[in-house]
C-alpha cells in the first residue's frame, strides 16, 4: 500500500511538471522542454549572469561561474567552476530546473551530459551587439520578464543609435590595436565582439583579417603602426602598467609617440552583456576624443 501511494504521488508530481513545461528552441536550433516558471537557474557564463540581474530576475539564480563578479551580488552566489571548466557535480548539487549556457566557451560535453540527465540547457550564441539584444529578449521570455527585457532592449538600441550618430561626424578613422593577452601578445581579429566595437567606434582594427584571436610578436605589432593601442587583460593592474610602459618606449609607433596607449577593464569588452555598450562608449572616447572636445 505504501509503495502504491508513493507511486501515485510521483505520477502526480511528474504530471504537474509536464503541465507547467513549455517547448522552446534555443539559439543553436535545439528544441527542449523548459519550466514555465523556472525557479532554480544555474548560469554557466558571466554574461548570462549579468543579463539575468539586469532583468531583475536574480532571485532565480542558484549558481554561477567563477568570474561572475557583476553586479557585486553575483560574487556571493555558489560557484560551479569557470565557464570553460564547469564542475558537473557542483551543478547537479544545486538541483537546477534550468541551466543557461553559451556556445562560445562552455564545453559541449558538459552541456550534453546535463541534457542526458534530463536537465534542460538553453544555449545562447550572440555574435554582435544586435544578437546580444536579441538574447536579452529571449532570456526575458524564458523568465516571464518580457516587459523588463523589452524596456532594456529598447534602451540599448536607442543608446546605440546615439553613439552611431556621434561617430558619424568623425573625419578620420584611426588605426587601433587592442591587446587582450600579454604573454603571448594576443589581439582580437575579425568575427569578434571587440572587432565590431572598434568599427562602430569609428576605428580601423589593424588585427582584422587574421584569426579570431591572433598572436603577434612585438615586431609585428610595431609594423602595424597603430594610432591607438588599448591594453585589456584579466591580469593585475601592475602587469597592465608594466606593459603600457614597455610599449610607450617605442616612439616610432604613432600610439606611443602621441601618448595614446590606454588601459581598460576587459569585462566590458569581451562579455556579450548589456555592458558592451559601456565598452563601446569608452572606445569612442579613446579613439575620437575630439568629438567630446567639440561638445564641451
């Protein structure tokens, strides 16, 4: 009798779960069933964490990745490893009813393993600012936060249009080199967020045409003759400053000769989150300071 009652309860619970689930298609074209109202989300990338916070849905988050540090409250959530080295056991221990992953970084084998355990994993694959905005709208729909998502999306599009209008008045397009790795020297080539940001900020990416993240020797960088050099890395501030000082000695490079070597926070340039617009505004200020002198 006891086993019979347990079986009935299990069937009723399963029926409730199925009744409150919906079928969606993620950005990889995969169909999956997700809860109508997910309550235990594990975010598998810092950018996804930021988006969920921006949508005022942080109460749903039960776990995040190691470098989810924005906003500050995200740092207090349980960690499930870094987004490229996920800890499956920690994810499972949080009993998620939905995981949210990103194609560029999260290991496919972990996503497949979670899927095999009947844990839905919604994968996003944003490639530029517009698809970041689309991703925000999709996540808003998943979390029943459509109104917040649409407001945020419209604000981002309006802000982007204002930036583009400002850059359109620039008379020149300086040559820009962004260093995202120190040893070896790594930059951002075509088909990266940083490449798109440089173009939208009115610059020429001198690393374009190479692979997504090409490696350079010092001599190769000097031969590219950038007008503006921007150093962005997750290394400590002392390392940033040392690299800037080293580049500043090469006066044959226009960026050094004209004192246009800058250090910036990497998080606002390489995370496909709403803060990419902060990164874009920073780039415009560094590449085209004359636009801001005119408005003063």
